[in-house]
C-alpha cells in the first residue's frame, strides 16, 4: 500500500494504480458529505447528537482553510449572503463588548460565532439531495412521535424536541419539502390518473391523522374513531400500491406524499403554535404564486376549514388578542424591548435580554427573550445590527428569487420568510435547533448560487464522471 500511495498513475503488472490524490481525497469527501446528511437527520431529533457530528465538521473546515487546502475547486464568486452575515456577526461582537455584561454574553456569543460557520461547511461538503432527504426523514420521525402523542396522549415518553421548537423547525422544513418535491418531479413521468390517486390518498391520510389527533375535542365516539382509523388504513394501502409499479424517483415522491407530508402537517397543527401556522401559510402561498397559483385557494380553504371546525384551533386563534394583552404577555415584553432599544442604541449586549424581568416582575421567569426576532436583535445588539439583519434577509431573498424557475432556491427563500413570519411572535433566531436548519439551508442556497464544480451535488451522480452543480 505504501507503493500504491506513491504512484502517479503508472501500471504495475497490468494493474493501473490510482493517483495518490484520488486515494486520499475521495473517501474524505464522501465521509464529509455523509456527515452533513447526519447533521440534517439529527437536527430535528436531538441537539446534543447533532453537535457530535457538526462540531468536528466545522473544525475540519477550519483546518482546511488554515492549511490552504487545494484539493477542492475554487469558488468562482462569493455569495452576496456572506457580506451581511459577516457584518452582522461583527456588530453583535462589538455590542457584546459595549453591552451590560460581557461575561454573560460571551458563552452564547462564542457559540453563535462558531456555528455561524455551518453555512460554509454545507457550501463546501454537502450533497443537496442527500441532505434534504436526511432532514425530511428526521423531521418526519419527530412528527410521527408528535402525532402518536396526540392520538395516544400520555403514553409515549418525551424523546425529541418540544412543541415550540418542533413547530419552528416545521415552519422551515415544510417549505424545503415543497421545493424538494418540485425538484424531484423534473424528469419523472407519472400518469395524471396516478397523480390524482396519490393526491387523494395523501388527503385521506392527512384528514384521518388530524381527526384521530383531535378526536376528543371533536367529540368522536368509539365507532367514529374506528371509521377514521379505517380511512387511515385504506389511504395507506391505496397509496402503497403505487409504490410497486414506479421507478425510484416516483417511489420516493409517493412515499413523501403519503408519509412525510401528512405527518408533518399533522404535527404542525397539533402543536397549536400560531406563529408557525402563519409562517407556513404565507411561505406556501408565496411559493404557489410562482409555481401553481391554483393551490393557493386549496391552502386557504383547508386552513379555514381547520380553523372553523376544530375547536382547539378555533380557540387558539380566538384567544390571540387576550394572550397578547395579558399581564406579563407580549405587549408588556415588546414595550420593554422598545424602551431598551431607545435607551441603549448600541444594544444591551448579546443574550442579555433576561434583564426584562427587572422592569416587569409579572413576566413569567421562563420568558427571557422579547419574543420578536427584529426587536430582540435590536434591543440586544443595537440599531445597526437590526438594519444589517434586515440587509441579510433581503440578500437571502434576492439570491433565492433570482431565478424564479429554480424551485429549491425559491423554496429556501420561502422557508426564510416563513421563519421570520413565525419570528414575529417568537425569538426563533435564538433557538439553536431552528438555527441549525436555517444555517444548513443557507449553505445549500450559497452552493447553488456559487456554481462551482462539486462532485456530490446531484442524486445518484458518480463523483468521477459528473462534477456539474445541481
């Protein structure tokens, strides 16, 4: 093997020996690509497990930059996202130094700066389709747990993330799922009759899961619950029959339609989080405005039916104003945030928002943020950071919608919009589990925008034969 590692393509006894660069490079790249996929799969499940994979990937990327590795093709252009992201992080650092407590800011600040490298890691190493498949698989597994917990309350142990975090992730991953499905449909020939059958099966499964999850609130009797269960089984069998006679891509599309989409929609609904609901409605409607306007009516009709006929959803929406104005609620929190933003134009320092309880003791102890992304960022990091954050969002949107015929890039833009719509009433920028998914998607978006050769961009591409970007 020592002789092989020193060869440069010469023959020995009729055997053509591979160049040293191939032997060293390819297994490393494949491993890093699968590492990105593992991060994507674990992110919706367990943060600690995600860090076990992600932290070494970041250190490997940093080591390659320090070493000046030439084994990867040079990036032809720097993404417009990099500049506002870099300036934003610099502004956050400066505001932490001038803020109320640098010691309190430092641990969270170092974490933010370190994991903000994640987009560059996924830009360099990720396989777009493999990462999205892994992300959707992990999110579907978490959604399955939430759905079963809703159907059989109190019977399952808490294994994955909480309702707030899962809903925040679903507001993002559902948009990525839409773009991924549109990406897969290119080149897949499914008869219209089969498409209608699969769509019908997906609707039956989704309605059945939601009905079973809210069966107590809907006042279902045992027989009515059995009917819903029979519909679920019939829809599953009917959809599964289409898996047998399809090619690989078509089978994947069918599996997404009858498994992942119903589970994720059901989990989003049963978690009863209004911000993510609105985010998904806006993001999905915007995507459909570009790729299928007729579906906007379907989305709004289904949302209206759910809001009217499912009591917990109806009550959750009806109580929105009362929950906003309640003592210690968001009206109080936002007022304090606005006052602090005016008093400290340079910010109180990153992760120092817990100070808000000193101004209003009636705020519950668990509420340590201002429950609004832009307000929280401005209050903690100053007005300049707030404007740069807006610049970052505008830059991401411009890159995403630059080519309106690219469904995946547009879907990532819609995911960011959905994230920020949900972030109007939650500080999901401070939710690590949500931010990891955002970082991943930004890396994928920059990879598609950079248009530099990468051997692992397309599903089923041989790394030696096709280096064209996805």
